[in-house]
C-alpha cells in the first residue's frame, strides 16, 4: 500500500492544522469524514496487506468508523486516492530533515487526539 503525508484541518478549521505522515489512502478517506484533508504527498510504501490496514484503522478509529466508510468487513479498500472523491491528486515528496521531525511530532499529537476522540465516541 502507498503511504502519504497530508495536512489535516481539524473539523475544517484552517487555524487548527496538523501534518500527518505515513497515512494510507484508506486513512485519508476516514479523516475526510470529520476533517478536511489536503496537500497530499506520496512518500513511500508499506508492506501491510489490505486486511492488516483495515485492522489497524479499526484499532485507531474504531470499527464503527471503518464500517461507515468502507462497508462490510470484507469489502475492498482501495490503495489509490480517487480524484472524484474530493481528495486532491498526491504530489511526490520533497522532504527535509525539518519536515520529517515536524511531521513526526504532528503525527504523534494527531494520534493522541484521534485516540481521545475514539474514546469519547465509545463513551457516547
């Protein structure tokens, strides 16, 4: 599966942007449900299978979120960013050391935020 770096506007707020690195096209689709995702850059590949990615996403965002975006548990998850799905076409990465360090910190902050959101959803 391809890996991307992207900018996530939390709940669409342009003043609350987080850079997230190492996301798949499937994760971008989930993030687009609640947030605006743009500035997508292809940064590499992972050897995760579609089933492994689905399990990872269920662990991060919850089974309900994954089912609402992709449907039945055995439904296919695309590895491509779909132009008609509202996501801009990814561009190739040009990363510097500063970009990597910043995106890693932002990814950690976003993961913590996503985990808290998932816990809040579970309690609701």
